[in-house]
C-alpha cells in the first residue's frame, strides 16, 4: 500500500521500531498505538466502501485535531476524517 509518509505510517514519527503486517505488507510504526489506529482505520475504510483492498492512503493532521485522509482502490477514491483514542477509532466520517 502506498503511503505519503517516510516514517511511521500514521504519524510520520521516526523513533521506535514497531512493525506490523498491514494489507500483506510489513509496515513501520513508531509504536503499537499508531499500528492499532492505522489497522483499525484501514478496516473501517474497507467496511464503509466495500473494497477488498486499499491501494494508497494519504494522511494529513495529527492526534489531537484528527486526520483528514484520502484512500484509493483502483479507480475508486474516498475522502474521510478520523480520530482515535489509544488506537480505537472514536470518530469516523466519510466526506461527501
């Protein structure tokens, strides 16, 4: 899955050394909380869209204000906002 960050897949942090397989790819995270939030976000997008896989995700924002995102799967695209607490999604909305 293509991502817009070079560091942690969720927050772009470069500290830590936590890895988890997401969408069949070994993915770097700074910590398990970011990994949980990212994995939960991916699963929520797939649930909301009915997609089988996500090709790319672009994330802007941060923990305190939430994150504006764009995900793609083939020619399909969805924009959404999410916020999490300790890796659990607390707010998720698809933008129209």
